[in-house]
C-alpha cells in the first residue's frame, strides 16, 4: 500500500467511525422517544401509521420519520412478538436505513432488526422487498414478522409459494401491491423478467422498485453474482454436433491439443489442437465464420469435459443432469449453464440431450438490485469484502457490536498431507466430542465428501444426521437441532444458512457447539460464515478447520511447490498410522495466501461479469422503457411512431443493396407489405431495376397506403390502437429475444482464448452495440409485417376484432 493509499484508508476509517457515532446518536434519540409510545393504547399506537402517512403525503421526507417510526416498531415488536429489539438491533436498523450493509453476527437477531426499516419504507407504499436466501425463509419470516406490519396497518405478503405449491398459483397482483414483500432474489428476478414480457399494462404487476433489504447479502450479491437468471423459450433446431464434438474431444491430449489455466477455470485449444480438429472434421479453417457453429460445439464439449466435474458441479440422476451450487452442494432447479453447455455435459454423460432453448430474457442479480434507488443489507460476514461492496454497489459495511460479548475460540488450521489422514484425524475429534456429548457441526466442501464422512462415521458407529439438501425446510429443521447434546451433523457448506442453532441443556458446560470445517472454501468470508455457527449470543463455542494438501483449494490455487511436495509425501511410506500434521514454517501462511489468491480470482471474475453485463443492461433498460412507453401510448402517438417505423423498415431494405430488381422487390412486398396479387404482378412484369430514391418513394407510399387500409378495417380507434400496441410489443419482444440469445452465445465465444482476441470485453461490447443497431431495423421490419399483413375482421356478433397474424 502506498503512503497516499494509507492516508486515504485512515481517513475512511475515521469517517466511518464518525458515521457510526452518528448512528449511535440517532439510536439514543429513538430510545428517548420510546416512553411516549409505551404509554399509548394499542389503538393509539396503531394509529401512528396514519399519522406518518399523512406527514409523507404532506411532503415530509422518509428519513425525517425514522426516529418516531422506529420507536413505534420497537414498541409494536414488544407487544406483538414479545421481543424488544436490543440497542444493537436498533443501531443496525439505523445503519441500514442509511444504505449500509449491517454486519451483525449470526444469531444476534437480524430478522427482528429488519422490521424497523421495512416498516418505515413500507409507509411509502408498494415496492419494498426483504430478500432472503430461500423460499422457506421468505415464508417463515413473512409469517412471523408479518404480524407486526399487519398489526400496524401495513400490507405484507410472501412473494414465494410454500414448499410444493406451484409458483404459477401465486396471486402476483396482490403480492406486488403489498407495502412490504418478503421474497427471494430468484422469485423477484424471474417476476421482473416476466413482467417485462407482459402483453398489456393490465398484465403487469410489478410496481416501481423502492427499497430492498437483502438478508445474507453476501450470499446474494457475491456468491450468486455470476449466475444470470434466464428465461428460456422456444427451442432452437437440435443438432447432432454435440455427440460428434464429444467424441472428438476425447481424442485430445492435455497440454498438447488444449491447455487449462492454473485455476482450472478456463480451457482453450492450442494451434495444434485446432489443426487436429480441422483435419478430423475435414474442414479447411475451423476458426472461419462459416464453421462457427461447429467450433462453438467443440468449445462447449471441451469445457464440459475439463471444467465440469460430476458430483461437484452437477449430478446425474434419472438420466438428467442437474447443476449443483458449488458453495453448498445444493441442486439448482431450473438453472442452466450458458447456452449449450448443459447439452454438452449431457453428451459427455451419455444421457438424453434436452432441447437447447433460446434465452428470452436475462438479468444478473447484480443488475437486478442495482435498479433499486434504496439498497441495503445485513449478514454475519461482509467486512472481508467491504471494498467490493463499496465499489460495485456503493454500500458501506458497518460492523454492529454484539449484544453480549463473543467468547468463541477459533483454533488455527490443522494441515495434513492426504485426505485420508485428514478424515481419520477428524474422526478422532468427533469421537472425543461425542463422548462428552458436545454437539458437532461438521462441514464439507461437496456432496460427495459429506457422503464419505457419513460412511466413515457410520463405520465408527457414531449416529449422525447427514444433511444434503433435500429441501430448505427439512434442512432448517435438522440444522436447528444441531445444538442438542450429542448431536453430530454433517452438512455441506452454507447448508441451513439463516437458521438459528440453539444450544440444548448442558451444552454450555461441555464447551458449546464445535464447528469442524473439513475444507477451506474459496473465500475467507464463507469460512467465517461457518465459524459463526458456533458461539452465538454470548454462548461458548469452538471452531477449527482440518485441511489437507489434497483439498480442492490447494490443488487449484496453491503455488507449484505444493504439488511437488504432495507427490513426494504421498510416495513416502508412512511410519505409523498417526496422521501427519504439517507445521513447518512454510505451511503456516500457505492456506491464507492460497485463499487470498482464490478470493481475488473470484472477485475479478465478478467484475468481469459486471463489465460484460454493462452493455447488456443499457440495452435491456432501453428496450423495457420502449415497451412501457408503447403500452401507455394513445392512438395518435401510436400512429405516429408506426409511420416512423414503416419508413425505417423501408429505408433499411433499400439500403441493403446498391440495386434492386423487380423480382426482389416483389418478394419483399409480398413477404412484408401486401399479399395483393395485383401489385405483385405489376412489379414482376416491369423488368426494371430501381434506383434507391425511386424505390424508396414507391415503397414509402405503398406502406402508408396499406396502413391506412388496415385502419379502415377497424373503425373503433381504441380497438385499432389495441391491435397496434400488441403488434409493436410482439415485434419488439421477438427482436429483443434474438438479441438476448445471440449475446448469450457471443459471451461464450469471445471468452474463448484460442480465438486470440486480446480484450474479450471490448470485443463483446463492440459486437453487442453493432447487433443492437441491426436489431432496431429488425424490429421495424417485424412490426411492419405484423401491422400490414395481419388480417383484421370485426366479429358481427359482439363487435370484437379478430386478428389473423401472418
Ligand atoms: P440472525 O438472523 O442474526 O442469525 P435470527 O434473526 O435468526 O438471527 O435470531 C436469532 C434468535 O434470537 C431468534 O430465535 C430470535 O427469536 C431471537 N431474538 C432476536 N432478537 C431478539 C430480542 N430482541 N429479544 C429476544 N430474542 C431475540
Ligand atoms: Mg438470519
């Protein structure tokens, strides 16, 4: 760090310290107001909501209401839930209202803390969301905390369906009209995308976004940042290229035909590999534009084989490939990888290849939440990534002190040579804990490792619960029991996040919960999340990580000498059965350093996603704005924009070629403007070539005439406007869907190194802008076709318009 940076850093710390003091002062004011509300009757207290709402209507700023509104909630929480928020909870709530991330330890009561800002923002009407990590938590918290909002006269809804219910059964208009909504990031994201595919204003439910409070904010904004939500539609034509590419890839040799990056996150062909494949498929130039489809499939097959591992990244069950969330081993229902990769994995696993669907709409969580004018969050673990929160989301992390002092002990890591030694050493301490009936939470890095630990425990005759993600509700139930005397729980990382682990009787006396991590994850933050399971609310507890040189993080990210050391040590005969613990100096910082490098890589990956997504975000916003404008246009506006579009479509066609002969023109007319045979014949008979200006004049007149004819078919202006609106939306959506889909594919292609592009992001943005311009012409042409070639008829019985689309 340079001297200058140090000064800046010191200044920031001072500044933040200053803001914390400011929040503390406000907290004091809130506490000072409490007696006033404590004296009120229930009805008087409830009536405060109206008082606040009137003030808001009179132009008072929401922030100005924070002190009295928070005091009202503190009292309402007490009366309705029987829990009075602690000073620390009020402090955190204040920090969140100021748009910060409140870092508050697990078990300190973030759920209750959220009632304050949610109520305050709910006063301003719909558009306020509390985002939780899963549906189970959204429903649980909506039910429990919802009582307070309803009691105070706000409307509150859970935005997700309960387990097992169909998502489509949700009453979206009621959900999004509520003042406060408890939901998940994916439910909100998908609803947002669907809302922007709505055909009419009446089918739109989502109200303007106002405020979002993200529970476990690091899980949503960091861990899931790179997984885009994608709505898929009509399948594209199926190709057998998947199978052929899969076969070809198996003939290649690593480091000769292809190479992998050190972190094993990227893979690319070498020139030798390209030559071999070109020869194999008997094409002259594999990197030519003409072979791009084949090439795309080869890249996908290569990735499927060398970047994706069965039972770590995905599972194969009943002939189906399901993705796993690497951080917790949970299945990700409905999630698909980048277009085609899923199919490539299916080819690799020899299961039936599902139709490759078209991406119709897509958004990343990063961009979903950046749309909120007011964003804040809470979590037990944010400080380690404070810089990223600030840079990407303009959020500062404020650390809230614990209500009672924390007395958990965090032991240094124990490093073993092999996985086997690690597993047996882990078994020893589990056994020791079990003997004194101390509960143990043992966490693993993957589903397969948790199965392995479960088998080992079974052999040793230790009863335990194996948690591997059947459903969030079931998981929560098991995790909640993990603090009972003698309980042994084996879980994948992050399982049951958001569930409180209460300690059973006598557990304090034997040292509280023992958290045993069996692998370091790619970020310190995730490890802290695990440690945080123990020692909640001032209880004792202990955390330790047992790791080995064969752990994924070391294999993928450690410096080269570690691999050499590992190979040598593995060859060496072991003198005894005692697991070898490594504590030479060189190992002391190994894990820390390796983790830092893994962490940095993940971070830059997220920045890259954000950069990729930026141009896409701008385009999506512009399309969605256009959509909304179209929906709100009156008949005159519509006529005007349509005339402009018709001209655009004609101009684009005319500009395509330097000369047009009559046949071509006839073709164009019959496909997009008029089925009328008279015109067709007329043009076909005149065997002339048209100059640009003559053709433009002729076609522009023709389209306007045709449009007027269509107008005459439907005398009612509202009915015709309805037809116009639908035709425009349909054309815009279809043109946009093409763009979304091609950008999805483009991303896969530009990031591929064998193409030799220096700056994939620059290439992507350039191409994305270019295709957006063509998309406009495409939209105009589609609109023209629908508007002019649809057959419109009035039903004589009820006067409705019947439309037959071309
Ligand atoms: P976190 O989300 O911070 O991990 P939770 O919101 O799950 O913690 O709360 C942990 C437990 O603490 C819950 O059982 C909750 O009922 C209890 N709790 C929270 N705040 C209070 C309070 N002010 N008074 C009494 N109990 C509380
Ligand atoms: Mg919580």
